[in-house]
């Protein structure tokens, strides 16, 4: 397969799963004739028809409620929430219905539902369209949470999500849609697909990150390398299940850990990684576990205001440098 932009990789995964399984249906606001606000579903309604690519009313709660019912009756709905921020009005359906129906029915019902959500900053859409709320979903039993950072992972993880008999929250960085591109690899082993991806080898500091922060950590690591600090970067492709084994093995080698995520630092998913390492690998640490996340503040519209909130390459570099010198 030729190089694909991140958005194209998501579209290719949807198309290939729809061709392979007639039970896969898409549902979302303006995803049909318009092709989605980010053009991700462009052309799919023309190929598969209005019965399988459905334009939804402006009601996220209704969208998820319909999809949960459809999933229990044998379909495989893939719902697009136009911006992750809008999922707040559908939390009841996701948290109290989709995630719990299998358990509450004694597993007589399954809910093979995927909720796709463009998230995060980088497009300067302001405080109600730029949030990273992934930690909310990682906290909920019954939900899987995938967060690919490359075109290849976006393709394969979405196909894996659609094939999953359990509900999956699928996170797509808006900033990566047209700024990230690459070849689609051969199909990975399903057991390895959700493991952390080794982005860069290093011996001084383990850097655990995800989404568009991966490229920022790579940029920071390149500069730090020139001053003798070698970072080992791990890309967390799944927040649940979370691959702590790979993270632990890296920390055992480096002795230092920095966690970088776009979510608000306070109570972000990095706190769980930090706590687990402190509890289970404390005697391998040669310095404090460090978290680098967004400020607990709404995100402004301009690049200047967004950079004051979300971790920048410069802040990541400075923080890791201090940790390496500890």
C-alpha cells in the first residue's frame, strides 16, 4: 500500500472493513454527502449507500444510543463524534450503557461499537473543540481506548477496533490528519498491535508518550542527543489495555521516566503510569518520575495561547534535560 496521510489511513480502514463485513455501518454528523468535517469519510456514502453511511441529527446522545442498540442486534456501528469535546453529552450512553451491557446481561449481549473521536489541539479551534479527554474513558471498565500516532497504526488499530466484540474509544489527533503520512505496514500480530511502539532507543531516560506528542518528543530527543542525553521513546498505542510490561522493561534499563501527554497533567493518564512504576519499579529509579502535560486551563484559540497550555518541544526538552541531570 502506498504512503497515506493519517486521515486517508482512517478512511482506508473504514472502507476495507465495510467491504469485508456487511454489518459495519457508519453514523455521524455530516459524514455522508459532506464526507466529514475533516473529510475522513469522503466517498464512502457513494460507494456503500445511505443505508450504511448514515448522516445523524445533531444529538450525540441519540447517535450513541442508536449505535448501542444496533450493536446488540448484530451490527458493528462506527460512530464519529465530530469533536471529542461533544462527547460530553453522550457520556451516559457510553459509560452506563455501552460499557456495561455485556456484563449486566451475563455476556448474552455483546456491544461491538467503535466511537471515533478527533481530539486535541493543533488546529486552533479553541476551548470547546481542542480537549484531550482520553483519561475519562481509560478509567471506565468495559471500554478499550486506542490512540494511534502513525498512519499505519491508525489503519490497523481501527480495523482491530471494528473487529473487537467490545466497545472501543478510538482517538484520532486532528493535528495528525494531514501532517502525518507514511506507508501501511504488513498486518501486525494482534497480540503485539496494542503494545507500546519503540520509537527511539536510548539509555538515559525513558519517555512514554502518545498521539501527536510522539513527534514533539522525537524533536526534543534529537536536540538532547547532541548534548549527550539519549532518550528511549515509547509510543503508547492503547491506554486500555495499557502495556506496562514494555514501559517497565525500559525503565529498568534507563532508571528514569518522563511521561508526556496532551491531556491535562493533573489526573491525566500519565499519573497511572507514574504510580505503577513508583509502586512496582521504585528500586530501579535513579530520579523522580516526571510528568509533562497540559496546564489545567481552557485552551485558547491562537497558537500563542495554545502553546502556553499544551506541552511544546521546548518545554519537553527542558524538563527531560533537568531529569537527566538529576
